[in-house]
C-alpha cells in the first residue's frame, strides 16, 4: 500500500496544483457577484421551501474553492497563503450572512420552512458527510479527473451556502437560535472538509518542503484541526443522540397507541404527537370510535405508555364518534320508534329545552370572536342526517374568512357533539358617534370605543375609517384625536372620509390591515 501510494503521489503535479490554488485564492469581483447571487437564490429557495432552488444555489456557489485552498495551505504550512485564503473566506462568510439577513428582514415571508428547520440541527452524520466530500474534492483537484463535475458534487453534498443563508435568515428575523444552528452546520462542514482534504493532500505527497519557510510542523497543524473536530463533534453527537431518542419514543408511543386503539369495527387511531412537559411526556392522540373510551381505559393506556417510554405520561385523547351503516340504520329505526311512542311536547316546552343550547352556542361564539359582539343567535334543526344550522349576527366591520368560519364550526361541533353548519351576518361594530354640546365625545360613545383597547393583536393591526358629512369636520377631528391620544391608535392608521349625504352622523369602521 505504501509503495502504491508513493507511486500515485509521484504522479501528482504538486507545483502546478499549488500555483493554481494560489491564483484562485484572492476573490475577484466575479467571485463575489456569484457568491451574492448564490446566497440570494439559496435564501429564496429556503423561504419558499423549494429543494430544487436550494440545489441550484449550491451548484453556482464558488465557496468550495477557498475552503479547499485553505486546507492545502494548512497542509504545506504556507502561512502567507493561509492568511489570504482565510481573509477571502471571512469576507465571503460575512457578506453572505449580511446579504441574507437584509433580504430576510425586508421579505414578507418570515415563517421558518421545513428546508430552513432541516439545517439548524446538525449531527455527527453531517460531519462524516462533509469529511468524505472533502476527500473527494481534494483527490479530484490533485488528479484533475472530472474535477469540475466532482467539485460540483462536493458542493451539493456539503451544502456550505444554504447554512450561511439560514444564519442570515435567523439574524434578519430575530431568531438567534436558528442563526446559531445554521452557522454551526456551516462550521461543521468547513472543519470536516479541511481535516479530510488535509489528510488526502498529505498522502498525495504535499509537504512543507514545497514552501520556503513553513511556520509549523505538520503534526502540530493536524493536532489543532483534530482537536477542533473533536470539540465540534460533542454537540453533534448530542444532537444525533436526541434525534435517535425522539424517533425511538415516537415509534414506541405509536406502537402502544395502535395496539390499544386500533380495533376492528370499534376504534381507529388517526393521528398522534407528543412533546416534553417538565419531567413527563404529553401525548395527544385522535381516534375515531363507535363509543367513548372511559377514564379507566385511558388511564390504562397512560400506564402502558409510561412503561414503554420509562417516564411519566399524560394522555390527551380526542375522540370522534363514528358509526357503520348498519349501526346508523338501527339507530334511525330505534329513534323513529321512540319518537312515535314519546308524548308530543308543547312549543313552550321545546323552547325551554332549546334556550340553554342557544345560550351555549352564543357563549362559545362570543368567546372566540371577542371583543366583537355576537347576538341574534338561532339554532335550527333539520332531518336526522342534516347538520345543526346555527345563525348569528356579528358586530364587525370586516368579513369572516373561510378558514375562520371553518374553525368556528369545528369549535361548535366539539362543544355540542354534533355536526354544525354556521351562518354569520355582519352588523356595524360601533353605533354612530354621539357628541356633547361642547363638541366632545359623549359618554356612551366613549364607553363603546373601549372595545378598541381589546382588539386582537392591538390597534396597530387595524385601520380606523372615520366617515361623516362635509359639515362634520370638527366632530371627525375630535374622534380622530380621541383614538390616537386616548386609545393608543397609530395616527397613520386613522383615515378620515367626507361622504355627501351621510345622514348627518359620524361613524367609525374598524377593519384589519390585511383586508
């Protein structure tokens, strides 16, 4: 093996490789333009959660060149070359992070995507991948065999530009832990590439004799990089261990839940998840079942889960009642028979039974839509297969979105235990403003305006439109000042509109900024 490696090392044109590396160390304007473009493409791909776009950024990134060059300067002990290389790397890293942070700050997309989150928890496997990729890049550089293709593959495998874009995204969106995770992944790849390519360069005959004044022995340099790799490996091993433990717990929990809840024609597990709460695990599961599982049965499942994961477990079970076609027919026939036998109730008796249901429906809607007022709530029953029709009037000046209506329907279905179809009619949020003789707001209007203090996300999330006839300029000014001075409404959020034929009244509409 020694003779074979010596033969291969003799085939390497050491001086030509060193000359080529030295010529490409100092970044030109083309290098920095390509770096910025790669960083922007990577960031946009991360924000829109596009794997293809992120891979495209890896392909055009020129950052792998300086990293391999720094490894070669480390191997041969060329301190001057190392200074130039690390200066270029420092500028490149700072420029990439700064550009990514600025674009992330200006971008309307702020939520972390799956592509971003996948690059904030590096583990020891990422270190191994980067080490193998660095070795491949060093061999390709020395042998000149398919170097362009190989260097491109190394760039994709190690992915040094997307982690830097993640670090910039974390800084630009004020999420320091995401920034730290992204930079840790980049630094892991950086150290692993240097270590593995340094070993390859040494095997292929690169020595300190190739430079005039080597600064440190190869053993010293290798010891430094090895110690640095070991230090980096500690958090990476910990992350890998926690990820493995999480996957094992997830499988154990799923196995126990399926064994207890997947029963033919009785119940079926539909979803589950868990999270750590102090010393115990909170397991949340959803199940379709033909009859409710009582508390003792749920306690037994908790005990089985605790034995499996070896820690206290609290189970929150969401049960959805379902029935087969035969059961529905039996229930329908039984209900029709009981209805025929039951004595007819008077309208007053029916109203007395329905009134608590209406009150509960109105209470649930009022709690979900606060501080807007809910009134004129009615409940209508149709056939056995039809959902409960709930109608209500909502005092709000902007419409109910489709998603919001769906969430309200599910809230009522969970509270009532029956399917619900929801109809909401909008009414003005505030009555026309009333002013005292001295021109100030009357007490009843000031009381009504207190609702502004309790708007969800605060007054800054809304626009306040003051409307009145041409002759009501003074009243409109009084109302605008009261909103900004007494209710902490931003001045730019208040709009005054003169409307001919306004009936002589001043009104205030409150609408969301995004509407």
